[in-house]
C-alpha cells in the first residue's frame, strides 16, 4: 500500500546508501594500501613509529577521498559500481 511518493523515497534512500557504500569502498581501498605501506615502513625501521603511521594513513585517506570524488563527478558512483560488477562477471 505504498503511494508513489513513498516508493520514490525508498528508492532514493537505497540509491543513496549504495552510493555511500561505493564511495567508502573506493576511499578505504586507498586507506588499506596506505596501511600496508605504513606497516612495511615500520618493519623496515624496526620500530613502531606513530608519525609514519599517521602520515601514511592521512595521505591514504586524502588520496582515496580525492579519487572517490573524482569518480563521483566524472563517471558517477552507480555507473562505477556497474562497471566493477561487469568486470567481476568477466573473470
């Protein structure tokens, strides 16, 4: 017994959640790479250096956020998710 406006709100909500999820996936993938770099750097230095960890994670988050915004503006998050899904189906 949904009216049209309520259905639109539900679809809009689901679309917004999907876009947030894709944005976070892009940003967190760069953050994960930064965490690996920080770990390897600390292993090379043979000490846990909070400054190195912090700088690496901040740079990873900034680069990831920048890339996510670039994807959002150029391709669109929904279209990007579809492209990723199509690539996954090809393999």
